[in-house]
C-alpha cells in the first residue's frame, strides 16, 4: 500500500534516480551474489500456493537481470536451489525444475540475451537434473559462452562444501596423472578447479540474502571469504530495484581491508 502511494506521487521514481546517481559516483561491485530466500514464507503471508510464489520469484529474477544490465554489474550469481533443497517435497522440487526449464527455453530464444551479451552458466550438480533439462542447459551455455557484458551464474543442486571436495578430487587426479606437481598447488591453482573458474571476477564482492535469515547456507564458501554480506528483511518476490541499489550503496560505504 505504502509503495503504491509512493509510486503514485512520484517519490519512488525520484528516490530511484537519487540512489542511481549516488552509486554511480563510486566503484561498483564487480560480482554480486544473491541468495534467493523467502518464497515459502511469502506464500504464507499472501495466502497463496507455494508454487505461485516460486513463479513470482522467477519473474523477479528476470527483473533483477535487467537491473544488473542497467547498472553495469559484470557478474551475478543466483543461489536458486541447494543440494539440501532436494530433500523437500518432491512435488515442489518438480515444479521448481519445470520453472527452471521454462526460463531456460525462454532465454535460449530471447534475442535480448545475445544483444546485451549476457553469458549464462549453471553451477552445481547439474548432471543430477533430468537429462532433458541438462541438454537444454548445455545448449544455452554454449550459445552464450562468448558473451561478456554480464555473466549470470545459476547455482542449482549446489553445495559449497561439495564444490571444494570436487575441486580437491580433480587436483588429486591431476597430481596422480602427473599433469601438475603437488608443490604447484596454491590458491590460484585451486581456483582453477572450482565451479567459478570461467569467471573474470570469481570472488564475490557483495552477498545479499533476502528473507531476514542470517546465514550463508554454504553459498560459494571459497569465493565469499572476503565478501561484504547483507541480510535483508524482505522476501525474495518482494525484492525491488531500490533494495539492490541500497545494498550497493552500503557496500560502497564499507572499508574493505581484506584482512590487513
């Protein structure tokens, strides 16, 4: 109700312009990570079915991509579905996977994705997904692989601990096969074995979690070691452009010491 009044009076538009002008005066975060949380609680709040809230969350993710293009964000990682989430009611998981397939199909045929030079990658245990969806995901990744204005990473079936275990296994295999020397293993080499090895900016500058929960839930454990972290008391379907810009402004005001 309050937001509708603000929009009607034009205050919302003016505030958006002010925020945009303020954040453009400072360095933008190169890599933003978003933990999309709160769909279930939002459905309870609205008195709607959980599947409807997931659909609203998908629509808001589309808006988020447009905002990031407008704000010249280089890399965006969305935590959509964790490994633990697969333990949920299977009808809900099926609906989420159907929704993901819908957006993969839409992105593949969307000319704007190519015009805006958006790269789309999926990270996590992708091969555990339905084969039909895996094929479509790989086709979309291949189609957008040379785009570089905005890289969108979609974390599905993702676990931060599992990512590090997978990287360690690959390193052990390469050491065993004498492709690398064990003495060459350092932070830089290790990062080449992570899910985010394709990124120009793999380390996350700013992590945002919606819904008010104050934990990272295994989100990019390695890459978020020095991230600025914000926990917002807003459910994901209600996350707005001004919430994103406020988060960026807070990030810009923080002094990042990186342990020094």
